C-alpha cells in the first residue's frame, strides 16, 4: 500500500487470525479484545519470509517492509529471528516496525528493535490515568517506565526513531497531558514526531 510517510509499504501482519495486543486503545480500528502479555497463536518464521519473497517478486518497488499486527508486533516471540531472516532477502528495502512501546523498557525488546531501520513508537499518554483510559493497557505493562525505556533505547539506536501521538478529544488533549507529552518529546529527542487525530480520510 502507498504510505503517506514511508513510500510503498509491504505490511507484514504478525497476528493475522486474531487480535493479540497488550493495549486495547479506544481508537483502535479492530474490535475490542482482552489484552494479553504474550502471543499464543504464533506464525512460523519461514512462512512469513516465504510470503515476503513472493510479494517482493510481484511488487519490486517496495520501499519499506512494515512489521505490524492485529495487535502489537513486539509480542511476536520470534521477532528477532524473523528480522535476521528478512535482512538476508530485503536488499535495499528498509524495515519498519509500528509498535505501541508498551514493552520498550525490556532489554530483549530493545536488542531486537536495534536491528530495524525505522522504529515508530506510539506515545499517546504519559500519565498513568491517561494510559488506563485511552490506551487501556494490560496489567503486564508498566506505563511509568515507557518514556525512560524509549530514551534508553535511543542511546544505542543509530537508525531512525519516530514518535506518533494520536489526540482524542477530552482524553489526551488536555493542557496537563500535552505539557507532559512535550516534556517527554524534549527528553527523548526523536528524529520526527507525527501528530494526528482519529479523524482520518
């Protein structure tokens, strides 16, 4: 699909059959689902790579291979192995992941994400109250560690880090929440910040 920000994107869904996520965001286009800490329905790496090879042969002008999911892609337990295999066949195509950042403070997640060319992290809230109301996080997520986790990740990350904030009226558009977000942006210093609303074309 053509992406407004990344060119021609090949989306790789790491949970195609069911929503598996540690967030259940109010604005999610998927049906509400119980949050989870770990994936239970798991795809084989070889099957994913075979599909990518097939798609690249049909669509040679792909700019980015985008790891996403019906849920959160970093919950896919074979992500590190998958990235290693995709690196062998991607050529000049960049890899991109769209993550909610809910486990970014975990060391093994940071090591895996270091292998990716573009990491885009959603950051809608800073306060615990906002996380619970808007992003409706799983009990396994420690929202107080997310910003520090992103900062720690960026110290060792030499590729492109993008933050995305999606504003929802009366929830994270209040002055106190915006002030907290601005402070987090200033601390993290990402390469880019994408700001949007739930009103999409």
